[in-house]
C-alpha cells in the first residue's frame, strides 16, 4: 500500500518538532515511502537540508509550511509550483517584517488571499483553521471557514485533513470534518501530523514541552502529549488506521504530481571560477595599502 506523509514538522519548528530533517528523510526512505512533505512553522528553514538529504535517499521532498493566520490558527500549505514557492516566501516575509520578535506574528486572511496562488491548503490538526473554526462556532463556522479557503485556493486545492491519535475530541472533530467534506465535495487526506521520526523520540518532544512551559518533566502533567502517536508511520500502519476511509490514503498520492517537488532554489550552484588578475607591482601594492 502506497502512502505519502504530507504533514510533518522537523526540529526547525522550534520546541515542537523533535527530529532533524535528515532523520525524517532517512526514516521515510527506510519505510519505502516515495515522498514526504516538510511543513515547519512559519518558515522553510529546514527545507534545504530536507531536500538535499531526501535526494540522496532517493525520495521526493515536498516543500511547504504551517502559516499562523489571525483567527484561523496554523494553516498548512504545500507548494505546487515555482510561483507558489515564491508566494509562500513572500507571505512569511511579510508576516515576519511586522512581528516584534522571531516567534511572534501572524498573517491576515487577506494576505493569504494575496499570496495563495500556487499553493495547496490542508485544513490542519487541532490547531488548524478548521478545528479553530469548529471550536469557535460549530458546524456553521466550520462551513464558513472551508468556503473561505475554497475562495482563496480553489476547490481542487483544499484538502480536508484527518488525523487519528487515539483521542476522543479528535474523533469528534474528524466526524464534523468528514460531514463538511462530503457536503462541499472536498477530498479527504489522511496524515499523522508528524513531530518526530520514531516513537522513542517522543521523549525529546516532552523535554521541549517542558522548556517551552518552564517546568520539569515530573511536574508537567497534562502539558505533555497523551501518547507517542505522532511518529512517522509506515504506509501499512496508515492504511490500517484509515481502513474505513481508503480514499483518504489514496488521496495522499494525488497531490504530489501537482506539488513542486524539486525546488531549484535548493540545488547546489557551481562555484564561480577564480580568474587571476595580473597587475604591475606598484598597483598591487597600492591596492593592498588601501584595503588595510
């Protein structure tokens, strides 16, 4: 069974992602997954390293980001063209220029609309735009959110994302998302919202949670994740987890042809050849003296 993980975070999502981009790419290749997407928070910092290592491992590296949007939480977007990559960078830059510090700031929905061309939008996890809207105003607000996303990205570029981490509230959101997806005829997309490559790496994620909240592991309590489910699952595991919704697994193979998988911005450039310049002795001495 083929499956592509299209929503993962690396250590470049500060104090949340617990694995390096190289580790994620290597684990993806070991599980014989043909491709993977890296969506770090408000930046593409880890994308060059992820792309380079994915290429060495023989898999496709898809580029994107989770963009914090005012009133809509963290909006996951995938790049599907060179114009999309440029728009994503412009959107993040515009947001960062207004922020007072590196971790603050958010984009407006209007800005997302201005830079939405060439991007694919996922509805996200419990902090994504659909979940935030459902919590704020129920089904009606969720429907309004999806209609806004469709107006920005187009119906063919909005995917209703489903995740399953053995959580009752999450399953309740999934059912609401499923109903809305069928009503608006939007495709489903299964992801695992990856924060680390393997189950054992959850310990690192717990330490990061304690650093973020300035507490100790023995006093963190419910601040820590409920379980270790946000690892990079194999295609077989994901197929079993979503056996009742096989289209959500099959659809993970549908977006990649539309995604701009190989970003030429990350290709190593040939070194500029050094051209020797021969100058007379006094001229060389003069240049040396003014350079001091």
